[in-house]
């Protein structure tokens, strides 16, 4: 049986001449590829295609593979006698073949590159702070407008968000605050027992929870729970072009979406902080009774004697600021969502991280501020 593909080779001093005839398609690829791979890459090659009756992309790929092997050895491949159709086919295959990826070698980066990256990070953070202030200013402006025109205020949306932000967060806030109180009492008792100062565990629990941990833990929980919910809700509306539809209908998105959500956080976070304080003290009191045999009456007496009302007020005074931070970050991230689900997921994760980070930074600033005031 005659071969459908045939190759005649003539080797000269500087070039190798190949004359291809028959068919060079996917059905003859095995035979053709074996013949082409057997050619040594020691000189330039000229291929005559004038006698080929048919060639498809598989045959063109075989020739391009030969070209790559020759070029890697410093030689050239020249195609002769190709019709216009074959020339176009070779061009398309050449463009379709992906360029080889450069070898991944470690790049040595100097001090200037690292300083440039640091500068870019600072600029990005500054822009993020500017956007935060812009959204916060927009919230204040729309809140002032709703106070001047009460008919524009969305009371129903506010109540719904208060339920979602506050009431539905009570179980998780209560549980975690209770456990934090238990851990504080147990760890404090373990350390203070060495000095015979077990009674001071009440002071440790009260000051830690009322001044810092109660509202901070609550804010972190709300940041993870509510900031992501705000971003997902607003972002999904933006993906479905509902926000554009609101603007078309003459509805201000900031008035309809930002004000009820952020205001609900401002109203409910202090209440959640108060719940966290009570549950934290309850957990600490129960653990003190079990570990140190401190009766509830003694616990309450020591609590009233050793705890200043200022600690409670200082802790709860942070709540509105934390609420605004969480709400603004969540709403702004929702408005940054693009037109795909990947963008929604990325912005949701980003909102949670930014909200928690900003809350912790704000709490540190508050701590330094109150310490400077001597309270």
C-alpha cells in the first residue's frame, strides 16, 4: 500500500532540502512527525510544499514544531511552493501557538524598588482614607437632609435593619461575651492565686470587659457579620443594575441604602455592647463562684466598689464611632462591586478585613486618648 505522505531529503553543504508530497493531515501525523523529528538540527532546512495535495492544522503544527527546533539550534526553516491557502494556514497556526513562558528566575530587587512599593502602598491607603471620608460625608449630608425633610426618611428600612443588625446578633454576641468572661476569670484566678489576691479577679473582669473587651469584641463580631452583609446586599444590587434603576427613577441610592444601614448600626451597637458587658460579667461571676468560691453577693459588692461608672461610659462611648466605621466600610465596598460574582466575593472579604482593622486601630487611638486624659 502506497504511503499517503512522502518526504524526499537532499542534504547539501549548508542546507537540507525536503520535498513533501501527498497529504499532511492529522491522519498522517504520526508518520510525518517521526520523519521530521528524525532530522538533525545541524543546518538550515528548505521545505518544498508544491506537491502537497492537502494539509490541515495538524500538519502545519508539525512544521511549526520543526521550525521551533531549528531556531533553538540557531538555524532557519524556509517554506517553498506554498499556495496562498497553505501560507494563510501556517500564519494562523503560528499565531495560535502560545509563546513559551520565560524561565522563572528570582529577580533581585533593590532598595529603590522596595521604597517604590512602600510609596504605592501609602498612596493607596491615602486614597482609601479619602474615599472613606467621602462616603462618611455623603452619609452625614443625606442624614441632615432626612432631618430637614422627614418625609424622605425611610423608617421601615431603618426598623428592618435594626432587627437584622441588632436583634439577630444578640445570641452570638451573648455567647462569645459569656465565654470571654469565663476565660478571663479562670486565667486571672490561676495567676492571682499565687499572690493570695484572688478577690482582685473581679476588678480584672470588670475593667477588662466594661472598658475594652465588651465593646471591642462586639464590634469585631458585627464587623464580620454586618459589613459583609452590607457589601453583599448593595453589591448584588449593583450587579443587577438595580442602583442604576434607582437613579433613573429619581431615588437617591445614598438616602435609600446608606442612611438606614449606618444609622441602624449607630443605634444598635451600643445596645449590643451593653448586652456583651452583662454577659461577660455573668460568665466571670459564674467562673469566680466555681473556681474561687466567690459568692454572687461578694462578686456584686466588689464589682460596685472597684468599678467606676466611667469605665462603662468609656466603653459604650466608642460604640457610635465603631458603628460608623463598620457601616461606611461595608456600604462603600458594596458600591465598588463590579459586574461579576468574583468581584462581589473579593469586595466582601475586603470589607470584613478593613472593618475589623479599622475598628482595632480606632480602639487603640481611643485607649491612648483616654489615657492622656487620665480617665
